[in-house]
């Protein structure tokens, strides 16, 4: 896993997958996520960042949208924190 610490990202594309981002700042970036492991700790995000979900992440988002469009409660499909469904 890549470790990135105390870096300012400005106006760039950042691949989130397989990264550990610690105390980074993201300003006017395209944040690309495909569904891999990552960690974000103590980072700042400007409101003009754009999230791009592709691959498995994009497919999951599409599936959740379909489930919601069919009238199901999304929370029904998400396990509770206590371990009880």
C-alpha cells in the first residue's frame, strides 16, 4: 500500500485505491476510486473536489441506486454495527 503523508494535492487526479493518506489536503481534485482498499486519516477536502467511482465501486453504486429505485430500504442491506442484521 502507498503511504502519502502531509501532501497538498491541487487540481490533480488522485487514485485513492491502495493508498494511505495521512493529513493530506485535496483542493479541486478528481478523486478516483475503483473499489480497492484505502485509508484516509486527518485529511481535508475542499467542496469542489469531484469523486469518480469506477470499476467495482461504480458497479456497487449502480446496484444501490437500483435497489433504492425499486423502493427497498438501503439500510436493510447494510449490516448493523452491533453485528445483528
